[in-house]
């Protein structure tokens, strides 16, 4: 079983294999599901601290207990900064957690989820209700099983907010970190639209963020990043890329964010308008990485 190790006692441990030279282990109370899809190895287990834990190819993607940090920050930050997003695209995100956050915005009329692996979606509907809720049944949800790269290169649609909810750049997720992909994203972004990306933990994976920022810079008037701390993405804060052609979107004043947040009547566990603004204040080592 990839990722699993006997801890020397009765309990089994899941060992995440993402980083060279660093491993984190999670005690497995119970394996709830394990399978091999056309694209990847999928496992769901239960851990005392994190609840249900989903790992793809040995890398933890999301957990019941801490998914809110990542999903709220990648969904609400661009949507509330934009202020009038009606059409949202999610690339990846087959677990449905991102879509669930996006659908909390009543002003959003359509969310398109482009996921390469139908297996992840089927599985999440069955086993990850606590993360995706009823998002897959929402009439505003449009589920497309396709390669994200092909979708953004070919679609005629234009999106106000695009969220790249990918895995790390290993395996099927790799293409979602290329210049070619970002160019195609720009093509299907509506005027004033915002693109946000997941860029890993810069302390551990600095190159991932550096490459994305370098690839985005020539394409958009405003390129930057913001951060949030997700407990299971080990090694410090996680970085999210930001790209937009309108400089005013990132500069949306706190008062406006507070008004929009109140109007949207969102219940959140991490996101607040204050956290939103603060998330763009970068520690020096990250500033240097993207300079
Ligand atoms: N996808 C991002 C997982 C990143 C894990 N990387 C890491 N630990 N450095 C999450 C998908 C949730 N919808």
C-alpha cells in the first residue's frame, strides 16, 4: 500500500511522501476507501486529529478538519475582491470543497468544475459529504470531466474568477503550472477577472511559487501572491498566486470588503475581510522568492 507503514504496534501510519528529506506521519484509525483510478492512487483514512483525510498519490489533498482554511481563502478572496463575480471556474477540485465555498455566494450564477479524474468526484460524493456538502447537486454547478489544459485552451466561455485548485506539479497536475496553461487561462478570463492558483508551501517548495509568478508576470498587469496557514500542508504558510489585469481589484479597500462580506452573509471559519487584506502582506523570504 503506497504511503502506509506499520508503526511497530497495532496502528498503521500514513507517511506523506511529498518532500525529499522530510516526512510527516499520520496515525490511521481506519482506512475508509482505497483505489486506483485511471489517473492516480486514492486513499481516504480517518485520523484522530484531522478527521477524514484524502491523499492522492501519497500526498494529502484535504482533511475534514482543516479544509476550511484553503478552500475559504482560495474562494472568498478573489470573489469578494472582484465584487461582481457571476461566473466562476474551478480547475481541479474534484473533492468539491472549493465548489461548496464558491456556491455560498448567492451572486454566483454558475460554477464550472473541470476535473480530469471522474473517480475523485464519484468518490467525494459518496465519502466526503462533510467537505463538499450538496455542492454537486446545486443547479448552478456545471461539472466537466476534462483535462484543465484542454478546457482553458478551447472554451468559448469567459469567467470572472478562475481558481486553480490543483495538486502539486507532479503527475496530472504538472501542466497546470506551465506558461502555456496560464496563457490559456488569460484567454478565458472576462475583463477585470481574477485568476488564483495554489502554489504549495514556499518554505519547502520555493521553486513552485517562483516559477508560477515568473510565468504570470508578462501576462497580467497585476501579479502577486497571498498566504494562509494550512496545518496539513506542512512547512509553514501556503502561497496562492494572484493575477489580474485591473490593479484596483487587489487594492479593494477594507471597507468595501467588509460591506461585500456582510452583504454575502457568509459564515466562515478562517476568512475575514481583515485576514484578506493581511494575507497579501508577505514575509521577507517570500517577497524575495517572487522578486
Ligand atoms: N490541493 C492542494 C494540495 C497541496 C498539497 N501540497 C503541499 N502539502 N505542499 C488541494 C485540493 C483540495 N481541494
